[in-house]
C-alpha cells in the first residue's frame, strides 16, 4: 500500500477504533512518518490538533 493510500484510509480506521467516551479523534498528518517499512500515522483529539 502506498503512503497516499494509507493516509486515505487512516481517518476511517481512527473513527472505527474510537470509543463513545473519547473525544472526536483525527489523524495528525504533520507527524506521519515511515519507520522500518511501516507507516506511522499518529492521531489525537480533533480539538487538540486544531
């Protein structure tokens, strides 16, 4: 999977993994990086990232 493809599905994965008690989550696109062939896509609360 390319980095572009991964970044397209990351928001849906983040939404699916969110619990009801958590704030709305969003992908921290500024901190995306590759490490040993894995794409690391961090996330945090949407309010914090704004």
